[in-house]
């Protein structure tokens, strides 16, 4: 719980002139002292903001969703008001008086007339919370001793106080989930109600918090009205309730944490619990300002060193800068002269331009005069050119006509030659007619002789032969052969079908074998992994595979080689790419389980271990093969393995399967894994859904289960309500099962391959049988074919004479047709007459073509003559033109010479124009580039109108002076100016850092002067009480303030010595309390003593310790109890709760003390009264005393 005093140690006075601080001037300016106070206040505000943010972040982790979050805000309103008044009333120039500090701390606990201090607990009520169905009780205002056996619900009261007042569950050291604090076997609403003592004269404060079993949401009510969690937190800060502070609230599960605290943590918690309310705030200011001071000192040193280096460098560069400035002045003079030269050059060019312009005009006028004088010659030349052109065109037209006429004559000559060729062809045909007549006569005579020869054969027709009987035999043989051929074809068809089926089966078997080989690659991956990561097991596997015949029973290789995840479960395909699923299935199985060889007989295990380990070890140390092995029950059956949950229970609880249900492999190996890794007792959740946690705890049969997030180990308490505790671990990445093989698929493929091989063998037998039957049928067909051929041969012999007659008759008919056709051809005279007629026609054409050819030749001669005449006329005109060309060429040369002169002048004119523009632009650019001061100098010098030569001489003098000076880079001046600016900036940073350093030192000095005296007094008071308590116990102890240069490392050390003080050995060295050096009882005794030492100084309205007496002996416990009663029942101490499971007899009690006894039973009478029981016991004791006295 954070410090409730959240305001700054120093606060400015209230506004108004009457209360203006003494250091503030009349003109409204702020004094350095006021600045320091403002900075202190700013540091305090920053500290409060950081603590609030840290507490809010912590609460956000504890409560999820939109549940109210008990964020620990700093500085309740009432506390701030008190502190403000304290600061305002005090003099700003005066520190807090140490003598008043103790009184101020004690006066913070305001006790009412009923004995309760403000903020103490008046009433506690719980409903369906942890071990209680319903409970309500009223603690006393002083010490409350709550006793009861283990498991009865003492710690439940501590949980109710912390959670009911809005603090996060993590302060208890138990589960951080609020739903875990709801009663497991109850369905009623869970709530906690606490009634806190109000300020004197005001009503008590009642806070109720409702918890949810299904989420981390909760809601708050204050005095019956629902409020946000922050309102509850503000109330707790207002009342200075410090449940999160181990110095005021020490639950059972965090007792050891107190001893494990560092000295710095103990200091922080002690400052929160006791002493001045601003101790922690001042401490935060010192820590922060200490860091600021260190950083500022480093910055000051760094800036000072750098400033010194830069100033030294600046002094060295100053001479070069002066030389650079002188050179700059000469360069300015040079720039002015360059501008003057540019304007002078432009003026010279302008004069040349005017002269060129006048010359261009004169030559142009001369050219115009010559052109007018020579124009008649040019006109005559143009007329002659037209005549020559016209003659050439006419001559070209006549040439075309001549060519066309000659072409027509040539075409006609070709037609005449063709007519001559046709004439020669017909004459040749007439010459060949006589030869054809002779050949025709010879052919007719031969055909006539052949007709007579075959006519004699046809006239002598032989008798017909009866072949019906032999034809019948041939048909029978043919029919029989066809039937056998059909049967043989049927056999062949069957054989082809068998061959096709066998081929198809062969392809299917080869496909299955390839798939089988591919699927076995995963197994090979496993083997390679085993060889790489578990070489001993792999060597043992290799030896086993080579020596299987040596064993009596079956020996199984390790599960890492033959166990895989199933491809399907309950009709659902399992995604082998689902890493969470694979990690979850492998989670329960250890690497030892995966690497163990399984033997059916012990003798087989002994044989293998002796052969590959013991014997090689005897020969050479380290050469044996180490492996894990165990014997298994040969009668194991996976279906008979005991399961903790039925399938219906699995589904009801939110699970899908037991771990063993998702694995595939040899049954014996699966049985071993189920037994060794409890795979039949570990359920898994394949699909995300809510788990029935309450029913899981109610069944009390699961010790481990998995979901998609990780594994949960369930432990059940052996005491009291035997509550369940869930430990969560994230899933580890799978190393074995991430390469898997579908064993059912492998079996199916192997079965299909075996079946295919058997089918192929059977088909081969059928194929060979059909092939033999087909060969027999083919032999029968060959026999029948031979017999039929013999019958056909016999039939042909019987029909040979008749067939020869038929051939002769057919030949005679053919000869007669050829004789008739040859005789029907036209006669030679008709053919000769037709050719003569055709010859006459051709000769007529030839005569016509000859006359036409003559006419065309004559026309071409006439056209050629006309062309010659025109050509002569063109030659004459061309000669006249040439003569005129000579005359005009002389005159044109004269004009051309003038034009060339003009072109030269124009080119010079254009260059002068361009040059003038450029020179003008250069001059203007140069003068525009100058500064106004240099432009004024240029204008002044231009009035002198100096010639260009003098200006150029001046420029040469300036350049000479520049060349005589050493060149200085402009970067030097730039660097000088830049360094000058950097020095100014650095000096400002140095002064700022130095100011911050001094300011931090002032703040540290001021804050430490307030913090350290109060802290030392607090530590002295605590140490005095602690030493007194330890002295009462016969022990030595003290509390020390550990001081370091770094305020963050300051701490409170508890130093103790548990040896007998009467020991005269001289070893009186005290040892600091830690979580390792002292025993548990010693740590507990030291812890409670320290808490007692803080009790009278504490600001919290109540404190609590739970089972702090664990590990103490009776003497220490009795003395500690006495001191606890005496301390907590004093007037200056607030409410105190002591929870303990045991009670020694004859302990010291106090009238202010209240003993609360927890009665646990399924049923308690409503009229049960402990007071009546005690009164009755006292009465009996008095009666016994009276009887004894009588």
C-alpha cells in the first residue's frame, strides 16, 4: 500500500497579499527560494503520478475485462487537506521540528469513545466465499486473536479483508484470479462486506464487493450504493489502510517474502507504514534529484571541457580570419573593376555595331542597282530555257510513239512466224498418214487370226464336272475351322483382358509401393533425428535389427521410431500442420519414455544389455552402448487400460480425448506409454471452449490436463476444505511427434499391395492356361486348313478343262471388240481432206499478217523521221541558251561578289548584336550580383569614363596583390563563425547545466534536512523497541539505517543474534536478516518483532499477521505472545489481527483483547454461546474452590 501522505514537503502560502511569502518581492518576481519550493512540489507530483500509474498497471494485470480495478491512488483528499494545513501554518523558512514529529504521528490515530480508531474494522461478513457459506462477526478495537485448526478458514478472513477493501488478489500470495476465491461447491452469489469505523461523530463506512465465478469482473457498493473501484481506493487512501504493505498486513503465504525483502524495499515499506507521512515523497525527491545531480555534474564537466577546447581553437583561427577579411576587400575591388570592364567592353562593341550597320545598308543599295541593270539578260535566258524544255518534251513524246510502232511490228512478225509453224505441222501430219494405213492393216490381220484360233477352242466345249460332294466337304471343313478360330479368338480376348487387368494391377501396385515408400520417409526422418540427437539409442536400434533371432520374445524399438499421431479421430481429420495440437499431444510424454526399449522377457533385456554395454565396457571404458530398457506385460491390451474419465465425462468437462486416443503405433508400445506417462489419465482439449473447472475440482480425479494454451497441474490441499490449486505451464515445442506417419494408411497400402500381388499370380495362372488352350485350338485350325486346301486342290484338278474353255471364250470376246473398234476408225482420205482444209485457212492468215507487218514498219519510219527533226531544233535552242548563259554568268558573278560582301557584313553585324547583348547581360548580372555598397562604388567609377585598357591594367594590379596573399579557405571563416555560435550556445548550456546542478544540490540539501532527521528518529525508535523486545526474549538485535551515496540504495537492515546471551565466547557479531541465513522460526520471530516495533508508530488503522508463529519453539512463542498482547492492547496502537492455528496453555491475556474461535461443522446450533459455556466453566471452578476451602 502506498504512502498516504502524498503532498509535497514544502508548499507555498495561500494566495492573498497578507500571506505572501517573505522571499517574494513586491514587483511580482519569484525568488530563488520560491523556485526551489515549486521544483520540490513538482517532484512530489511526479512521484505521485508514477506511483499511481504503477499501481494502476499492477491492478490491470490482476483484474481483466471491464471489472472495477482497485488502483492504488496516492494521497486521499482528507490527508492532503491536513498536510496542506500543516504546510501552510508552518513558517517556510523553518524546518519541521523533530520534537513535534513523534506527537504528530501518534495523533494521527483518532480513537472514538467505543475504542475503535478511524478506519478500523467493525464488522466482517462473507457469503459463499472460499470456505464459508455464510459468516458474520465483529472484531474488537484492539488485538483480535483468531484461532482454529488448519483448513477452518482463518486465512479466508485475511483474504476477505484484502479483496473486500478493493486491493488486488496478488497481495495475498495466492491465486491472482478473483474467480478462484468463490466457494467451489456453491452456486450462490459471492460477496464480502466490511464495516469500517468512521470519523468521530460520523456514521461507519460499509463496503461490499461482489465476485463472479465466470469472469474476473466485480462490483462495489458503499453504504448500499454501487460505486466504481476508484471510489473505494480513494476511501482506503483517505483512511490510510495499507493492506499492500507487508509491514502492516502479512498474510500466511507472504511471511517468507518479508525476510526476502531487500534493505531498500524494507525502507520503502517502513516509511509507508510509520513515521512522517512525507518520508517516501522526500525519498523519491532525493532519488530523482540525486540522479539529476549526477547527470547535471557529468553535463557540466563535459560542457566545460568542450568549451575550453573550442575557445582555444577559436583563438588559433582568428589570425587566418583577419587575412581572409583583407583578401575579401581586394576581391571586392576586383569585382568592381570586373563590372567596369564589362561595361567598357559593351561600349566598344556598341560602336562597332553602329559602323557595321552603316556598311550593311550601303552594300544592299549597290546590289539592288546591279540587279536592275542586268535584268534583260536574265529574261532572255529564261525564254531560251522554255524553248529547250518544250523541244525536249516533244522529242520524248515522238520517241515513245516510235517505240510503240516498232513493238506492234514485232508482235505482227511473231504472228507471221506462228502461221508458218502451223503450216509445217499440217504438212508433217499429211506425210505420216500413209505409214498409219500400213500399220492398221497389219493389226486387223493379226486380230482376225486370233479370232479364228479361239473360235476353234470355244466351239469344242468340254462336259461339266459335278463338284457338289467335294464342295460340301470343303464347307464343313471351313465351318469347323471358323468355329475353332472363333473359340481361339475368344481365348485370345480373355487372355488380352487378363493381360490388361494384370497390367493395371501392376501399375496400381507400383503406385501404392511409391506411396508406401514416400510415407515411410517420415519414419526415416525419425531415424535420422535419433541418429543425430540420441546416438546411443540409434546404435542400440541397429544392433537390435541385426540380431532379432537371438531373443526369446518380441523386442520393441523405442517409441520415437514407431509411434505417430493419428490422421483421424472420431471422424475428424487431424491437421498435422497444427503445431499447438502436436505440442499438446507430446506434452505428457518424456524423452525417457520416447527412448525406452521394451522387452517381453527379462532375460532378453539382460542379454542385450550385457552384449552391447557390459562386455564392451570391460574391454574398453566408454565403448559400451547405454540405452533405456524395461520389461512389459505380454498380456497388456490397450482397451483394458484403466481410464479416469468416460467419454461422456470428457465431453461434459470440456475435453475431447485422452492423450492415448490420438496416438498410433504397436499396441504394446502404446500400452507402455499409457502406463508410464499416464496417457489414459490425461485429457486433452482439441477445440477451444470453456472448461468446467468447478466440476473438475469436484471430481478430484484429474491431476493433469491440457488445452490449447498449455498444461495444468492440479493439486489438492490435504487440510481443511482440501482446495484445488492449478499450476499452469505453457506448451513446449514438440521434438518427436512433429514428423508423423499415417500407420493405418501404411497398413492399408501394404494390404492392397499384397492383394495385388496375389491377384497377379492368379491372373498369370489363368493367362498361361488360356495360352495353352489357344495353342491347341490354333493347331486344330492348321490341321483343318491343310485338309481344306487338299480338297480345294482336288476340286481345281476336276474343274481345270472347263476353266480353260471359259478363259478361251472370254479371250475371244475381247479380241472381237478390239477388231470392231479398229475397223470403225475414219478412213485416210477423210483425214487427208480435213488437214488440207485446215492448211488453206492457215495460209490465208499468213498473207494477211504479212501485209499488216509492212504497214506497221512504214509508220515507224515516218515517226522516226519526225523525231529527228525535233531533235535538231532542240540542239539549236540549247546552243543559243549556252551562249546566253556565258553572258549572264559574268554579270551574276559581280552581283554574287556584292552579296558575299553583304553576307560577311551581316554575319559581323549579327555577331556584334549577340555579343552586345551578352556583354550587356554580363555587365548587368555582375552589377546586380554586387551588394548595394559595391554598386554605389561602380556607379561612381563609371562617371570617370576610364578607357578599357586602363581598367584592365587596374585589374592586373589587383590580381597581382591577391596572388601575393596566401589563400584562405572560406570554410575557415564559416567554421570560425559557426564555432563562435557554438561557443555561445555551449556557454548557455553550461550555465544552464550549472544552474540545474546547483538547484538540484539545493533541493537535495533542503529535502535531506527534512527527511533524514525524521527517518533517523524513526529508525532509532524502531531499533530501540526491536532491541528491547529481543532483549526480553534473551536475544540480541537492532535495526540500522544503511546509508549509501545513491539514495536509491539506502535501506533498513535488521541485524540479529540468536545465540544464548550468556555465552561468553566473545562472538557477539550480529547477522543481517535474510531469506537464507536464519531458520524459518528465526525469520518468523524476527519478522513479528519488527512488526511489533512498528505497531506504536504505524499510521494504518489496523494490521494483520497470519500464522507468524510457525517454526517457533514454545518459549519464544509464549514470550512473543506476551509482547504482542502488551503492545497491541496499549492506547496508542490501532486494531490488530493475529491468526494462529495453535494455542499454548496459560498465555497472557488482556481485557481489551478479543479471542475469535472458528467453529466448523456441517451444522451449528443457532443458540450456541461461548460466553455461556465460559460462565458455566467459571461457576464450576468456583464451586470446586469453595468445596476445597471448606
